């Protein structure tokens, strides 16, 4: 019997900064081992050699912002056995989803002198809004260890071990001093999914939510506390409206902080 | 009458989504297009209304390869708008963080994206099958750059410790001293990298570049300096927009940053090296001589050697900064209340070249206007010039070989299309 061929890995890019796919190349100690275990069949940022699909595992970076990309992601899905999205752009639309709450025509005119040449959709949307997704890896950017865990889990045909608890849990485990309690620093740790290593509190900074909302976050309880710590409503709204602005719980939290007109 | 088209629909081993099209009619090059189909993300638009302190973290997301460059240009520009200056150990720590990014970004390009062109492989993974030691050396050196960024910034991509006015937390002396041996080893690997790169075969090409880079009174430039060019330009970064402008080109609907007279120019390692040859630290200076580099390098293929020299510079600089480091009294300077209407501009040297930020502040410390000019939008016109010259002298090559040569000519300049897109007109019709 012939040996089973290695699984085929593909890496795809949509609207993004390239940072999440770079995370794979940043696995300096593991990259060659990964390359021994899988066939890197389509990864344009790293290779000229492209093997035609189908692919066993597709890692998808970036959000959907053009009609062309909305068509392309369906092609990617069709030739992928397992599709995993990597990073905040692919899982919630990314920072570019701020256009979803604004007039994209006006955006076009601000950035481009000849706006008619720029083809873009009015919204930046997550991959799962277009095709079924098998697993979503959070983060802006994703965490290297979590990426390796997802690849390893796929190779072993098991579910990835990626916790969905809050940053607070990881922060306590790491032994950080709580920046809210000790310094009165506003922090999104109580409502943000873990995975980063609780690095912001470790550097005496409040969490800014780059891994997006945890499962069932209690943002309604957090918002008054943020006010008590000195944030005005505009600041609260901006805090929830960054790299996961379009993730529904963060979007709702920003909206509940009111509009400029309704400020006290 | 013969018509020939060289087309690459999706450039590989560059950061971002780009394509190439060259149209040749008889023996004349009619059209050269470095096409960008990376979708726009509208950073300058949604920065309006954000708090001034948010600019470093938000603009970092323009590029996952050089987030520190965006954080640095944003911080310096905002500090100009606020009228504060960050000096002493805080300034040193910023330079140290930048050293980490230069090491990481240059090593990524040199070993994983550029070297396979010279050794004839589609990628570094295939190259590792025959040259495992070489690729491992590159990955090990790259790890040092990333480790330095994580030590200072919390993580290597989109570091979390940078703020307008300084940092959230400064490292202790001991934390930096413990990292020193790693850099000493990295310096040896960087030296081996120079020797490897210098021994590669280079096509005999000389381009007549106008080099543009920062120049500082005593340092190899990273965070500050005057804007100088190889044709005699010397100006304050505040005057950047007087001498450089964006121009629309009919063949690609793309805005290129060009000189005032419309000419192309080159930023990045070749430019920095040519304009700061007398600012190299000792080991880098010796290695540049041993590698046979003259006062300037005008062969774009040799940019791989100059990038290696800049890795040496970054390692030497990082060690020197660690050796003189005394933690500052506070991790950041006090910032005054922002003034509505204040404008701040700054240029720093991203791994790929000068990165310009300008902000005008609105009410209550918000951003009223933002303008960002990335290195690749400045180099795009010049890359097209390189391509035109390459095709003109290589018309006898068969199309596949010529296409391959064109891709290499683009990769020489390490373009970052993710960065450039926010300033370029896009033609999304893929032919």
C-alpha cells in the first residue's frame, strides 16, 4: 500500500495587514517541522509554487470588502475540506469594518482623488457571513501557539484546544497585578476572549479587546465601571470600536454607550 | 509587427496582492504596470474622530510586517502636534524596538522571500531541502528580531507597549542584559549572512536612482533626521509635502509618490546606505568593505547584501543601547492638553524606507485629518522604471524567462503592497 500523501495546506489572503499569515512564518522553531508534516500547496506570500486544489486545510486571513472577493471566498470554500479563519479581520471584519457604521462613499472621496476607480463594498464582513467556517481563530494578530495548536489538531483529526474564557482568567493565572484594581486603568479584560497571554496587563496597560468578545460577555455591567474609571461615553464607544468593532457584542456595547448627540 | 505581453496575475513572495503587466510592441516596451489589487481599507478616513492616542495602535494594523514603523511615525507626529520631545532612555528604547523590527523584517525578506531567487527555488521550504543549515540560520536570526520585539513590545506583530509619549512599561536593566548574549550570537549570524549574500551571483546592472532617506547628525537613521537625496535635496521632514507629491498615472490609475518635477526616487536600504555610508557602526563598516560594497550600491539585485549589512547595524546598535541603558524615571513623558488645529508630521525609516505621517487635531484631542505615505507607494514608480529597463535589455529572452526576471526585479525592492494600498488608486479589473 502506498504511503498516505501529506495533507495539503493552503493560506489565503483577503482584506488584511498580512500579519496573521506572517504568524506562520514567525514560527521559526516549528516552520520546517510543519513543512515536513504537510504539503504547503498554496501560500503566495511564501512561495511561487502553487499546487491546484482541493486542499485539506485552508487558513483564511482577511475580510470580504469587494464583490470579487465575495466570489473568490466561495471558490476557496469549494476546494477546501476544512476552512479555518485566522484573525480579527476574517472572524469579525477587522478595523476596516468601521466603514460599516459610516458612509463608504464619503470614505472613498477622503482617501482617493478619483473615487470612481475604487471598487469596494459598503461593508467589511467576516468570512462566515459568506461561507461555512469550520473553526475561527481569534486575535489581532493571532497567537502563534494557538495557530500551531489548530494545525496540530487538524493533523490529528481532533478539536483544537483553544479556550474561550476571558482575559481575566489568563491574567490571574499569569500572576499579573490587576490594572483596574491597582491602578484604576480601564480594561476590557473581563469581556474579551483570552489567547494573547494577557500581555497588556503584564505591561501595565488595560486590555483593548483585540481578541474580540468572549462567549456571553457582560458588557452591560462593565460599561458603568469604565465610566467610573474616568472614560467618557465617546471613549467607551471607541474602546469597543476597534479591531473587532463589528463583532455583535462589541457593536452592541458601543451602541449602548450612546451617540455623540445623546452625551450627558 | 509582434505584440507580446508579460503578465503575472498574482505576485508571489511579496507582502500583499499585486500583479504585473508589461506590453511589448515590436521591440519597444509600450506599457509597464505594477498593478495593485489589494482592496482598500480606508485608514485615513476612519482615523478621523478617533483619539490622538489611538493612532499608534490603529495605524500599526496597516502592516503586519512593519507595525513598529507605523507606531513610531504616529508617535513622533503626535508628539510634534503636542509640542513634546521624547529623549534619553525612552528614545533609546524606541530605537531598540526598531532594531528588532529591522532584524525580523530584513531576515524574513532576505532568507524566505529573496534568497530563493538567487539559488533557484520556488520558496524557502524547497530551498531548505538542499540548504537546511542556511534556512535554519535565517530562521534563528529572525527569531532574535522577533524576541527583541516581544521583550520590549509584548508581542512581535502589533506590539502593545508603544504609546504617544513613550511606553506603558519600560524593561529593567536586568531584562535587557539577559537578552544581550542572544544579540551577540545574532551579530555572528548577521555577519555570516553578509558573507552568504555577498557571494551570490549578481547580474551586472546599474540604475540611476535618486536615493532619498533620512540623515541624522550621528546615527544610522531610524527615528529621526533630515530628508536628504543623492541629488542634493536637504529638508526638514515638515517640508516633505512641498518636495514630494502624489501623481496620477494614466496606465494604472495609481497614485505614485514622486518628486516635485515628477521624477521617480528610491527609498529603503539602498538609499539609506548610500546617504549614510559614514554612519555605519564599526563591524558593519568593516563587513561592507569586505563585501566589496563601494560608497553606494546601484545594482538593485545587491540590495540583498545591503539588507544583510543593515541587520548587522541593527544588532550592533541594539547591543550598544543595552550597554548604556538606565531605566527612565517614568515609562512615558507627561503630555499637555491637545490644541485644536495643531498639526504634527514625522518621518521614520521603516525597513522598506521612509514612512511619512501627518495629523491635524480636532476638538477634544481627536484626529481631524490624517495623511500617510508608505515606502512602497514611494518606490512604486521607481520599480516600474527598473522593470522597463530590465525588459528593454532582455528582449531576446523567451517569455517565461523574462517573466521570471521581472518578478525578481520587483522582489529586489521588497515591496509591501498591504502598506501601499491605502494610498493607491486601484484597478480591480484583472485581465
